[in-house]
C-alpha cells in the first residue's frame, strides 16, 4: 500500500506528481513495486491528482493523515498482511519490502532503538487499533507502532538489501527532490 496523501507544504507543490525518470514520483514507485507484490494499492484523498494510476480514494477522514490512509487501505486491500510505504520515497528497495513482508506483523525497522515508522507491515487484524488511535486523535504512526508493540527489525538487516539505507529517505523539500534525482542517475 502506498500512502499518497501528503500536502507537500515544504516543496510547495505536489511532490508525487513531479517528473521522475519519465514518470511521476508516485508512478516511479508503483512501477518499481508492482512486479514484486500481488497488489499495489495507492491510497489518497484526491485521486484526480493521479489520473494514470489506479487509486483508492479515502472518504473516512476530512484530512488525510498516514493513519487515515492505513485505515482505509487495510479495509480495502485483498491480502491479510500489508506492507505500507510512503509515496514520496523513491529509494525503496522491493527486495527489502519483500523481506519485511515475511516478518510477523506488525513490524517496522528501527535504527539505534528509534522506530522508522514507514515502511511498515500491518495485518487486517490491526484495524481496530488503527480506528482507536484515529478516534482518539492519535495520528502518529510511531504511536500506532507503540500501541501494537510492533516487532522492530534492526536496520542492520536492511543493509543486506539496501547498503546505503536510503529506503527511509523521503522527498520533503525541493532540495530532497533534486538530490533524489541526482542519486538515481
């Protein structure tokens, strides 16, 4: 599941529709993941932003938050276990995500005992807890991992599939976008 609902406040325009190697940033990520997963579900507030992609619109929340996206995606996905990734992380390694998908959910990576909230692995059974956090106004994915007592996978395992550990880098600023473009070249 790809969360594609960010506001891109720091970039100033929708990061996910910016050109990236002949596609959009989101299109690049979806194309990268599609051969490795049965379903790549894109969850967002405004599907018209992504006219060339199959998108699931969230109607549960007034404002799109990662927790809202996770809730809506879990309710609509075909599989029991779901790998959730941010839509602005072009350095995701599909084999790393496959490794994550073979873990026991809930699971996330940790670095020096700090949770890396996404990518993460959830199960449809976690819907109750996601709804509970949302109703209580707890919108942090880190808080959700705490509530679920998520299995923490050391980034030392991630290095096997991603020696640079770029998997957790998001495009949050214009400089990040430019750097990501240079790094991928």
